[in-house]
């Protein structure tokens, strides 16, 4: 998985490419822990994300909990396969998907 970050003031844009799974989720989690302080808007772009596992969902849930306290989080460009995962797991009710 490739993580591309772009910060504009207190807005952090993250583009994910590849697979967010058991192997790559810890990398994203560590990256978020180091860069989320002071962020009021967290924007994920999933245009190039091919797959998400339960480990990836856990990282998103953790990020959402943090952002609920300090701002907002949204996920854009979600493929139909990943949207199916979000719908089946009930994450469409938890996450802001645009």
C-alpha cells in the first residue's frame, strides 16, 4: 500500500493506493498517530484503494473516534467493492462517505 499525504493548514488529505489489510493497516495507523494532532479535517481518498480488511476497518474506526473529538473525517472515491464492505459491516452509519 502507498500512502500519500498532503497537509493544508489543519486539513490532512490522505490518498491510499493498493490494499489496506492486516499487513498494511499498522503502517497507516502509525502514520495517522504521528500526523493527526492539530488536524480538524481528515480527508481520505480511496480512488486507488483495491481492498480493505477488518484490520483496515479498525484503523478507520479509530481515526473516526479521534476526529469526532477534534473535527471531521470523510472518505471519498470509494469503489463499489469497498462500499459493499462498508454497508455489510454497518460502517456507512459510522463514517462520512462522499
